[in-house]
C-alpha cells in the first residue's frame, strides 16, 4: 500500500516539499482559497491554464456552487474532470468518478443523507491540496483518493481497503447545476458510453447548460482490468432481453452510469487516467496517452508543480509566509482561465461546431471578458505575453466562426453564452496590442474590432450609435451598456490611431465621450435616459436588482456605475464640479449604508458602504481618489480591502474570483499600481503592500518595486523614485514598466498631502 | 420563366429523352414502382448508391411509411434530403424544405386538413419522375418543384408565381416516424441551425431513431439572397428580448424552423443546393460546393442520368417495353442501397462516433443484410464487384469500430440497429471472396468473420455453440436463429477451407449441420427445442406473430422456415423422406389456406398459400422444386410470382423492397437462375422470362442467356445448352457464369419431365 498523508494540518505546508529548495514558489499555493463563501474556486489539481481540472464536487444542483466544491459541505459526490474557477454561474463538472465498497449505488444521495447514495463523507482533517495535487480519505469506505493533473489529462490514485466488492462508478449524468428534473436546471441532452476493452472506457455527453450546446468526450484507462463491469441506463442494468440484441459494452441515453468492479487486496492501489476532448473519444484517448503514457503518479504531479513554479516565478516577492501564500494563491487563480481548449493535435470544436485546427497559436476558452479585461489581461500583457497573444488569437478565431461577426462576449468551449455586456474582447486585444503583445495580425484584429463595434443587432448598439446612449425604454441595463460601450469605443479609437486610421479614430473618440450623455447634473450621477431624451423618472440611484431584466445597471447601482469612464476620469471630475466635489462624493460611496431591502443581493459581496469589492463594477473606483488629488484615501481603502477581503484561508475571497479578476486586482494592488484604464499608456499608483516585488516581464526585462519602511501602519506614500529619479505622480507610464526599471516608494504612517496630488492625467 | 412539364402522362416516358439515342436504359426507370402498397420505395431523385435521396414526404408519423411517400396520399409535406428504400422500418427523412405563398406556416397540418399547415396538395397528373429527376406542381400555391441529385448533394428548382410573400421553409423537426409527442415515435434529440450568410444556411440534428444516435448535418445555398429570414423555436420567432442577447442568425433546440423570405416575379426561379454530411456542417458545404459548383440544374440531372445508364448497362436485355421498365426499375432499386456514407474528402462518422477516413475504399452504409445477403450481394459480386469490395471493406471497418467485435447486423449511418437475426455479413463477405471480389485482405476478413461467429454475447450464440441449437426457453426466434446461424456457419467453413484452415473448416462444417437438431421427424417440420432438449409443446407450425418477442420464428412460421438449409438441401430432402415427399410437402405450402386470425399480419404480403413472397424467408423456397426433381413446378410458381407481384406500376411490388432484395430476386429469376445458397459454387436454374439477357461481368467478360420459344405459356425448359453443349442440370456452376459464356434455353408449353430431374447437387 502506498503511503498517504493523514491529518496534515491544513494550511501549514500540507504536503512535504517535493524537492529543489526554496525556489519552489508552487509550495505557497493554497488551492482552498476561495472555496468557502462566494469565491467559487475549486481545490482540485490543474496545470497552469489546463484543460482538465480534476476536483471534488460536493453539490451539483446549486446555482451558487459554480465550481462544484463548497468547503462547508461534509460529503463529496465524487471527482469530476472539469471545472470553472470563480464564475458566478455554474457549468462543467463533467464525468464524475467515485470509488465505492459494497453494493454500488447509482445515485448521489443528498447532503442531508449521503448514505442514500454514492456520496462519501469526508473531513478537512483528512483532506489536503497543493499545486497539482489533491487528496482525501473517504470516511465511509476508507478509500484514499489522490488526484493530479497534466494539461489535458488527469490521474487518480485510489488506495482501497481489502474488499470482495470494490467498485468505481462513473456517472455520466453528473454535471454542475444539472441532474435534477427541476425547471431552470441545465439539461443533459444526450450521452453515450463505450467499454473499449477490459481496462478502457470512453464516453460523451452533450450538455445544454450555460454553454447551450457543449460537446465533451472523455477517455479513462484503468491500471488493471476490471474483474467485472456493468452499464446502467435510468437505474437499470443494461442486459440483453433476448428480444433485440443489446451490447453489454455500450450504452446511450440521458442517465448512464458505468461501474468497474474489483476485488481488492488490502491497500491495493488502482489508478485511473482520464482525459477530455471536445472533438472525439479518439482525441480524448490521444490526449491521455500522449500526456500520461505510464502510471507514474508522482512524475505527473512533479511536472505540474514545476509548471506552476515556472508560472509563479514571473513575479518574485518579498513578504511574510502569509503574504506569499496569499500572493501566489492569487497568481495561481489568475492562471486557471482562460483554459486550454485544443487537443494534443491542435484540433478543437469551434463556435460553428466544426472541428478546427489551431494553426500557429494555442487555442483557449473560458473568456470571462467583462471581468478579465480589467486586470487579468493587463497582467498577462506584462508577464504572459505569449499566452495573451494566443488568447487574442483565440478571440479572433471565435470572431471568424461567429455567424454574427462578433468577437466573444463570454466564450465557453465553442459556445457564446452572451453573458454580461459590452464588447470587452476589444480592450483585451487593444491593450495587448499597445503593450507589445505580438503574434497576431493587427489589421485583421482591427477589422474584427470595428465590425464588432458596428454590429447592427447586438444589445442596443444601433440605438447607441444613433442616439449616443442606449435608451432605457428599449433596452435593459442601458446605463451600464452605454458606459461600457463608451470605454470600449475609446479602445477602438486607440488602435485606430495606432494604425493610422484617422477617420475611425475621430469617430470612435467621439463615441468614447458618450458617457457624458447619461450624466444627470441635477443629481450628479449617471441616469437612464429614454429614446426621446427623457430621464427615467422616478429614479432611485441606490436601486439594485440582481435580475438584469428589471435594472438599468448591470449587477450594480447608479452610485456604483457613475464612476465608470476610465477613459476620461478628468471629464468625470469636471462633470462633478472639480476634484474636491468628486472626492467628497467618493467618500459618500464608502459610507452610504444601504438597506438590504433591495430585490436580490447576490452581488453585494465585499461591502464597504455601497462599494462592493466582491464584484467588478467597483474594481477601479478606489483608485479614482488618486485622480482626485487625495491618493492617501486610496491608500486607506486599498489596504482596508487587502486586509479584510484577501488572504490564504478558504474564506479569504469576498466575492467570485471571476476567472482571476479578483486575484489580479490583488496582484496589481499589492505591487502598488493598477490598470484603471487598460489600453491607456499608464497605470495608477495606489499604495504598495509588499516590501519588494520583481516582475519578470515577457520581453525579458525586469521591473522592480520596493516599498521602504512599509508596515501595517506605514501605508502612505511619502515619496517615490522611478529609475532613481523623483516621481511625484500617481500616473505610472506603462512604458516605464515595459522597459524595465525600478520604482521605489518611501512609505510612512501619515498621509503626505503633497505627493502625487497635482499631476496631470496622461492623454 | 423556365418551362416545366405539366400533365405529363405518368408511365409513358414522363420526360423527354435528354439525348443520346436508344441506349438510354435510364429512361426505362419508373421511380414510382413500389410507392403504392408495401414496397416502401421513394420516387425522388438519387444517384446510384447516392448519399442524398431528395424526395417528397407525404407522412412523417407512420411506421409503415418507411420511405416518406405513399402514392395514395393527396398532399405533400415537403421535400427531405434522405430516404431509405424499401425497408420495413422508417428512418431518415432529414431536413424538409417546402415553398409557401402567403404567411409561412410552421407546422405540417394533417392529411385530413393539409391547409392547417404547410402541407401542399398535389395530384399525380401534375407529378413526374425519372432517373435523377422528380417534379410536382403544388396545387394550392402553384409553385412548381423540380428535384435532381448528385452523389452527396441535391438541387431543387422552384418556380414561383408572382408574390409579395413567397417563402421557403426548412423544418429541422421533420424526420420519419418522429415529430409527434407520441410514445414509440422516434426522438429528435437536438438540432441547431446557422444562417451563415444571406444565401447560405447550415444545420444539424441528432436523431434517436432506428439508428439510435444518428448525427446529420446539412448545408443549403440559395440562388439568390433572402429578402428576409426568420428563425423559429417551438413556434416562436427568435428575437432578442433585450435581456440576454439572442442572435437572429442561429438557433438550437428540438423544434426549429427556418424561413427564407422572398418577393417573387411571375415565374421566378429560385434554386437551392443542398447537401448532407455525418461529419460537420463544413463537410456538408464542401460536399455541396464540390459536387454542384454552379446552378446548372439540367447538367446535374443529365450527369446523374448518365450514371444510371452506366449502372443499368451491366445487364442488357431484350423484352417488351413493360418488361424493360420492370427490369430496369428493379435494377434501379437494387442500386439504391447500400448507400454512400463518406464525404467528398473520404471522412465519415463511424460506429464509435469518431471521424474516420475511408482509406483505400469507399465507405457505404445501410446494410440490410438479413435481406440483401440472399440475392443483392450475389448480384453485386457478378456485376458490381468493385462496389461489393467497397461494401465488404465497409463491413470490416464497422467490425474494427465495434466494441462488441461483431460484423454488422443491420448497419445504418454509423449505428448498429441490431435489427433482424444471424450474422449475414458473413455470407456477403464469403460469397464475394469466393466469387472473385478483390481488394480486401482475406485473412483480416476471416478474423472478423470467425470472431463474429464465436461472439460470447450475441443472440443466444453461446448456447447454440454449446447445444447445437438456440434453446427456445432462453431466446426468442430460436428456430430462425438456429437455422440461419447454421447457414452462416457453412459460409465460415467455406472461407476457412479456401484459406487452408482445416480445423476451422471442420468445426464450422459441423456447426453448419445444426439445422438437423431442430427437425422434428414426427411432424416433418422445424420445431423449437428448449435447453433440455424438449420440443416446445403444444406447437402450432402455422402460428405467426409479428412481434418477435413471442415467436420462435422471425417474421414467419415453422412451415416457412422448415425449408431453410440452403447449405444442405439434399439433407433436408433426406429428412423429409426423399424427393417425392419433399415436393409433396412443398405443394402443401402453396395451397395451405391460413386464416387471418393470427396475431399481426404485417409480413403476410405476396401470399400464395403460406408462401409469402413479400418477405424474405420465402425467397429461396420455390427453387427447391428443382432440387426435388420437379423443376416444372418451380417454373409454374416463379412465373406466377413474376406475373402477379412485379411490374412497372406504383403498386407492382407485393412487399417491402428491402433495399433491393425483392428486386434482386426478380432480376435473377427472369434471367433463369438464382443464388439459393450464396457462397456455394452454383446457382439454381428456375425458368427464364426474358428472351435474351447479357450480363456484363465486372471481370470484363459477358454471360449471355437466351430463351428460345419463350412466351407467356412457354415457360417450361425443354432443353438447355451451356456454351453450346447440352446442359441437363438445374445447378448452374458459378464458374460457368463468372468465366463468361452462353446459356441457351429451349422453352415449351408443357413440363419436360426429364430435363434437370436427376442431377446431383454440387458439393
């Protein structure tokens, strides 16, 4: 029997360091961060940006368990192959495996009564997770489960007690937010299963979920042949009834299970290699056989940990153990999405459901663009430029396959979910282009960008083009759409300018000013306007409704969205009557006490007054204090958020991690600057919270940040130097970062009312 | 306006000859043969063995309308892309198109009230069909519809009246035996649709029908851009509701329709090119663009007619116009299945749902083997050897993909339907191999054959191997299975012998004798026996039940199946007590009057006593008179069947054509000989009914049959010569045919009681 770890204290180096000294940054990763509360992360192993995320699921029927696992749950349904990280909407959780002892159960049972089904009880004391590794001992049957993952394939190591009746169930019906005949749940449209030989199974399901038509195949190879096997459909074993032949080796339907049966010796290890493909079972087998040719669990784990070391080494920091765990767990969560979406041979299923070859690039999916355009992709542009290029090329491939000639809005495994608003693939592409991300044809990208921005059908865009705003009597979320279109249009203008398309530059620059059309000076806030130009009346600027069908704002209020014109914060300030008035109103945002009487409060996470850090519309707001000449207030609020809404514990994330955006905010913020306006040529300095960080840029250069005299109290910038020269502006030139160099802060316990107060916002 | 034919009399050269003189055998084709009654053929255009069968459907909800069209119906639902020919079970009927004038209806309506939906009234006076061509004028809207087909693509030519509101509906919900929420009907599992551009649509559906998981894509290009288009799901137009974006250009679901809208000038022609693929929409487009690059309807029609001329020219006959129409329509129906099943690039979706390349062969599907092993493939072995080779290689590819390691039973578009009994891919392969069909590896084929014959799971085969019969207490249809296994085993023995596998030869030769185990001498008939060796008691040898779950016989009775041991008819005769007794019992078969009180009489077609020519178990029986020394009785019954159950009219076929088996019986029979025992080295002479026929063999030789003095009354063979020498045996050596030569019959009005009476059956 292979030894496995029991009772390892949860957050203290769960597993022994696998080797190679203190450069093992991967050992700082705490996969449980975000699994408790609303973070919606998953604890199972995954390679950086990997296609397989092998992880335990504790529920498959809850909207708010979007990654399958909730730390507070006390039983595990099993281990499924794929997961999303941090989204607010569930999907994936494909192909669940669970070992059993005794008569194999075919249904999961319930949290309340796990013994009614194949659910297994577990306790965090007998559970551990690390980079590329997860382990749990199932309390009811004493099977120890260990998981590791390569890019497209995973490996399960199951250590069984002695049993005449051990088995491993594969439930094809399992996926997230499905599996119950309840309206509103997702639908398993079809599935099939083939027992290819006595140690190999392949299968398929077509899921009508968030991704409305998602094809996924899997392959599984077992380390020893089954002693027996059974197939079930709708709970009945598939047997030939002597009427019309039925194979014992294949099944098709909407509720299929496979049971591999074994007699096990004490401590016998049975391993299962698993892989997925959106193309075919043959491709899943190919992925599996290429990536895990043998049964060396520890090698797979070691290689994946090495990959994590490599990714994390792009940012080297000094700090406490807690700070390093928090920081590198944030980096880890930034490197889970977009995820790889092509087979080992480069083929993938596109938006048009055809099989495409990713030629000259690596194809990715899971584009949570409304979130990730803010800080994730700006971070990638600096330290993951090759991947950012691949991601941009993936966006362009999606565009090529789009029957609507639109760049992705929220792309998920060959599907467009149309989730959220705006066309935020544009800032991703433009920010990458302007920050030096290479490898794609700028002219081709520009055509995709412009065509998207001129689409005649999409989300009120025609009216926006005609009127200068999205009219609230024709379109939901009209204010948020208007404001975000205006920002996206700024990005179009920036690339048009760079490519010398002056007419387009002027045109989109004009559209970028559209945010002013919804500013109601009488209330000093953004306000919905109808097609005739009348303000919505009556109007409650604190009104929030999580149902966007009855809201003029997207997951927020007017008070939150009224700060959103990153392309022209000086313009916003002018509308507000100057910096003092603007800052005073900002103060109100953080102190307004909103009653919980609004309809739905799903997005009200990480609340400081009406600032809700747990959701993205708030993410740039604190930095606006720096524009308003009061950077010390930014420092106060940033440190407050860092201190109270991040950490290295399961419940450390205050809101959905949203494919890394919450984490990317953390990374930029602790480094001392943030991309308030991606696609612009500057970052905004807030207040660092690490004594030193070295950014290894993709262009081969290094950018170093130091913060002298930093402490929990010394959070105020007293002075700064950039490459040795005084730097008295909160606007950090992007070029200065890109070219490498050193930014030194001198920190102190009191606000410095002079530093950074009078700088001009770059054009 | 292009001219089109109206009021063309139905069976008198419906359409003007397109060119090239009297060698145009294709002009004898009467596509309507078999469309009235139980023939289950379809009238629409198809290329020889083509993948697209573009044809009108008059019902989609009836089990007994397996090819979509019933001549007696008075309204047409529309024109769908794919059809089966002659099967007893419906499937296909994919992707229906129907032109409309006025408000587009989305549901078909009913036969009783066609005006409630998109059904169109029609009359046979305004309908015509020929090789590669079908035409109908829709009476309610005066649209003239013309159809033609290439191999993988079809072309529709629609001639519209003037209208502000013309449209063409595509109903993705339509397919045969589906479309209604009735238990037992087939299920549309999923579908999607994309409006690729303003004149191109692609789509997909996944059907759980006879083929339980059938993936089919289509592509359609319209000759002019739509003036508008609409998508519908569950009867509601797909529109963005300002909540979450919905594309106007794509849809997914289980009830989708597409409407292309036009304003038409008087007599305006709009054409639609359509193609299918089991691989992808891109492949369907590729098939379409490669095969029909332009809009030349007449060229496509002409080329397909030429292909038919080429196929039909393999058999040149002399006869009356009626005889030629009947004969060439029979050949036409023999050349519709198996049908092409690979895209223009050679890719197809296999039994394992993976995409395979047909490398070195052309892949076919629709293997109705229980029917076609009898006469269709033996005919192909003579005059379609290349295709027969491709078909055999298709069977072997299916075997390679079979998780059960079984050759096909009834293969349908990447599916195994498990329909009917036996493993009759074996006689197809062995007969081909022994008759000189080349191009496949005999050893590989043998391994597939033997593995199939030794399968541990299939239909009572284990018990059969152990006991020597399929026990009736363990398995339905046990007698038919035993008898057919024994014949298939004879075929295995024959190829084992040819390959020098003497042990296997002896073993399977032993199994081939298993038919004797079910012969109950006390009643002189085959009788079910249980695993203990007890006869089923009580037992009614005339009992028939169309539900095989309660029958020991397959679509027949003991009286019908008791003749089935083609591998050893002398053995059967010996069991019966000699030729006289055997012949006397045969006489009874044709005169026994069976009451219609049995449960279900579906298969009781073409009845002469208890001889039911409309179904396959009877097909070899008449020829047994020749073995019994009374060949004149064979002549009588053969001519009776030819005269009463075949012809050139819609109702001429007495039973399901079964992918050409009924027609192939006709072809062999009118030529004067029949493959009673495929894989043996002889045919059995019956009585010719054509004065002359020349068979252009695939090996380049010619075999000529003449019947001197033949008339409606002179049906008895008086004498015969083979290559100029007297031939006094009803057993015609296969080698004599294969090597080319001449068989001359001298016919007369009275039985010749000497000719052919005393010949020995070849070993």
